[in-house]
């Protein structure tokens, strides 16, 4: 007698068998990449870069958007096989894209030998920039061809520092306010902004010497809220906040979210409709008065992420991302210039090394 197939398998194999189809993802895959998703930087409707960390050996990988396809963009060597490799990037235009590559050896006693190096896209190819031996660079801001900042830690001197490029040379400056490794830095319209993703402190602006806290009119006071997302598009700054609290046992309590937007003159704070009770990993304006948000519940038992979109008229739409296996797990998202669509890099829930370049359907 032949063994019986499980009922679930029969339903999957037999045509016409009843089944509950998983919701279609709100994202479509533009390109599959053998690497861990790191960063996406868009400089125009027909220009941008997506960065990944490849494996075997570990190495930085870049793809360039030309308006029609994502094509491999070979990077200068120097970091192939590096351990604990990381890539950050920023740009001020299509012919001024910078990326920082860093590597550090971690030991039981803390961070060991480190090295970092800069590369720049000049509009036609990548060229090597300054090397930073003994330094762990973690963030970069590009305000123009002659105005570039990098932030990191000089492990030999055991000091956090900033380095500024004026078009001719680099100069080191002491920093105060925040540890670079805990910051998420973005820049636009001549200003540099950051949030502290580790402690969830408020929004910061770089003064050239220190990180200065920025006051935002949040209900109940700023101490009640933690920052969860930062997006900068020119003068438009968008920050997501959560008031989520946890019990001593680590169980989530009910919380709320807010999205704060700076238009260059004043802050506006909104309740994100159906995403109000979620923790927002992303909030990005759609360029036409609307807003994108990616969020999920705080409990590990409720972990289907949801993509939300608000139109300029105030209507919200919610789409659930399929959870688990090889479904898309977004890592970095931004707006595709000239459209309302999101574009970004992702991994999969099951294998982070299965990189993806994605966009909204």
C-alpha cells in the first residue's frame, strides 16, 4: 500500500484543490543579487546606486541604475575578503556619489584593528579616495564636491572624530554629542541630520563641531518618544517616532507612532492612520503630498510587516508583506525621483544573503 501524502501537500499538488493564497507582496523584484543588502542612493530618475556585501570572499558590490536597468558597477579593490565589512554611501548629484568601506576585527576585549577607505563615482567610473588606517568610519554626508563629512572612531586614539573634505584636503575634527556607531546620518540642502537608532534619542543636526538636538513639538514631550526612522529629500526631513514601552519581562506594551515632517520652515506632526499603533521602520514622502510608511507590531508573535500609503487627500491604504521563507525583507528604502514609487534594497527572511533590488508595484 502506498503511503498517503499529507493533506496540505495534496492541496498544493492537486489542481483545483482549495488553498488559501498568501497575499501578493506590494514589492516587485528588479534584480536578484548574491549579497547582503546595505544601502540605496538615488540621485535622479535615471541615476542611482544600490550597495551589497557579497560573500566568498566578502566584498563590496554596487549596481547602477540607468533609468532602464540595474547594471553591475565594478568597484576598486582593496577590501576583498575583509572581515565585518560594512558599506555606507551618500551623494549630492549623479556625478558626485561617495561610499565608505570599513572593516574591523572584533575580539572578546572589544574592537581590534580597523581600516576604512573612501571611493567616489565621478559620473563615469569609481575612483579611490583617502584611506583611513586604524579608523572605523561608519557614516558619511555629502553636501557637494567640495563639502564631504565622514564620522567614525579612531580606535588607536580611542576617540570619536569627524573628518571634513573641502575639495583639496581632509581635516580631522573632534566631535561631541553622539557616538558615530549609533547614528543614522542623512543630508540634504546643505544640512546634515541624524537619529540615534540605538538609544532612540531625538533628532540631531550637525553644527560642524557637535551634534545638536532638534526640538520637535511631540505630544507629551520629547522624552516620551523614540526615533525609529529618518529620511531626507532636499529640505524635506521626515522622522518617525514611537512611544512603545516594554515591561521588565521584555513584553511589549501598547504604544503609538507619529511622523514629523520639516518643510524647511516648520515641523508638522501627524498620526499615521492605520499605522498609528505600529513601530515604523520607514517613513518616506511620496513627492506629491502623500506618505509611505513601513511598520509592524512590537510583539515577536505579530510580525507581518505592513506597507502603508497615505494620499495627499488623506486616504490610507494598507498592504501586508508575505512573511517568512524567501519573501522580501526590506532593508533600505527611498523614493524614486520623478515618481511616487519606493525603491530600495532587501534580503529575504530565510537567507539574508539573497539580496534584492525592489520597487513598489
